[in-house]
């Protein structure tokens, strides 16, 4: 499906953004992916559940980390 390809593409964009800057903000991810805030949260959640990323520290002042 087209939406699956788009989701995979956005997952890759978000993962690369986190690799280059763990402190990347939701706003920056929205700009990179052209998704809504809830769309970005949905992809972050899917990446967390699948074990590809994790949050280190609190919401404010913490950062994202790519695992593996």
C-alpha cells in the first residue's frame, strides 16, 4: 500500500534525524516529514514499540537514542 511506503519513508527520515541529533524536537520532525504532530507521535511510538529508538531522560531536557 502507498501509505505503508510513506510510513516507512517517514520512519527512516525520523530515525536519521535522531541519529544526527538526539535532541531533535517534534516541530523539527514535523518540518522534515510534513506530518501533523499526532502523525509524528504515531511514528515515534511505532519506533519505540519496535525497539528501534528510546527516550533517555525527561520530556524536557531529554533526548532520543537510536538502538542498534
